[in-house]
């Protein structure tokens, strides 16, 4: 099957202003599927936007299936930044006969785009569609680092057979999927009163990285190393506070503000490892004067801006572009190695593979902060190092 089999074109009247677009606006910069499907043989693209018109798996948020065209109305009126974008909009995936059919369509689209070295930007739909996004990596024969921006863990009881699921329990499908190609899971921005202690214990036993919203209250840059470790990202609009993103039936008073959400999106774009991102749970039925649609459009704009600002300093070649730091532990049990990029001043730590675990590599590189290096300088082992080592084992 080809990509054309999955997508339906967009009605240009749904996103084109009455006076038309200015030459600087993205509506004239992007290749948009309105009549003929984009030709990937004749044109090179970096980023592919597509909508998913399916909200059947969204719990208590009926109407989010309408999100893609409301997003486009705002996004294509934004001006291109200080970059020359190569964006294609493939239109929408209509909901399948079953929710499982929709997941398979997303899986095939994501997989094909990644193989073409194009990053899919998915506009949902419920966050259960993240499972379809994850399935897109199944045939790529690589481990996946998954980052979810959400105010809670979606690991509720799932009674669905097969691959069908809901937005409040889709993580169960990902965690239990066979074959298992999930290496690490990180949650950014959970709020403790939405999370039971048993699920926190599960995350700890699995050596997953979960981070409370309060960790970033004073410094949103702390999200950057976590985001930089992701191959794929799923962003629940419900993670943003209701004052800035009211268009979600499950929205709450606390969460990231609009500026923080845009900065997180830009960090995602700058991540050299990242190969797909999805934005879910935007529900136009609850939007106030289109403000959440505007915010979502700006978040995707910042993702694009981040993509074209990539430093391409991962993997770490050539070695002349990096500074190596070595520290010794207080107990004399060994040393730790850190790497700093001269291009971006970003840090990584080297975590050795246990004997026999990897035939091709001696170390696993983990994005970290300068603070982790400082902990090691003081002779202590950073928690991130130990958790990563346990996962490798």
C-alpha cells in the first residue's frame, strides 16, 4: 500500500482566509494535499503534518476528532521564521471501521514517513492514538525512547482485546506490547493528586523517568535533557493549564503555561533523535475564540523552528567537536565519563553496557544536565546514571 491509500484531501476553504495568504505565510510555503497527493519523488520534504479524525478512544473529550482543520486555520496564517521550510500536509486519516483500523493506518503512515527520513507531526484526536504512533516503530528494528507530556499516567484498566484501547489506559498496550521495543518511558509534568502511589511504584520498579510539574516551576529548561532523549513524543493538551488551553473537556487549573508549552515543543524540534511527534486531545467544541487552536498552531511553529535550529551533535561525531570529562566516585568503585558539545554546550553521560549486552557499542549515551556532572564531581553517582544502567541490564 502507498501513503495515498491512507489520507483524504483537505478542503482549502477550511483554512484559507478570505483575502488569501501573504507570501510569507506558511499557507503558501507548505505543500498541502487539497487535490493531488504530494509527489515524494519530485519534491524533498523534512516534516509531514497530518490529522487523524478519530476521537472514539478519547475519554470524556468527545469532539477532539474535529481538531485538525481548526488547527490548520490558525497554523497556516503564521509567518515562516528564519528558516526555509520543507513542509508537506498530507491531509487527514479518516476514522476506520474500528479504532484498531485507525491505529494501523497511523502505524503505516508513521513507518513509511520515517523510512523516507521525514518527521510526522500528528494532530489528533484522542491521546490513545499514541499507540498507533508507537506501532509505527515496530518494523524499524530499533529501541524506542518515549516521552509523554501529560498531567497523569494513562495506565488505567484496559479491557479491550486486540490493539484497541482508550486515552486513559493506552500506556498499558505500549508497556505490554510484544515484541518489546520500548527502552525508556518518561513522563513530563504529572500532577501528584492525579496519580496513585501504586502507579508511581510501578514506574520506579521499571526504572522509568517520571517528573512532577513542580520540578519545572522555576526553570522550564530542566525539561530539555528529558525531551532530548526521545525518539517519539506525545503531547496531551490537557497538560497545559485551563487558562491557556481551555479546549479540552478534561482541562484543569494547573499545568504548563502557553509559553512553557511552546518552549517544550521547540526543545522537541531541536532533538536530533526525534523522529515523530503527536499533539492530542485538542477539542474545538470547548475553544474560546480559537485561543487553544492558536496555541497549538504556535507550538507546532516552535517545533518547526526548533527542527531547523538542530545542531546535529548527536551521534557524537566528529570527536573534535566535543570535550570529554572524567570524574571518580568517592568509594573508589570507578569513574564516570561526561561529554559536552562545543556546538551547543549540551551534556551527555556515558553509561557502560553490562558485559555481553551489546556487541557493537561499549556505552549508551544519555542526555543530562550540567548539574549531573557536578554531582559526579562531588564523588556521587547521579540517579539518572544508575537508572539507565539498570535498564541496560
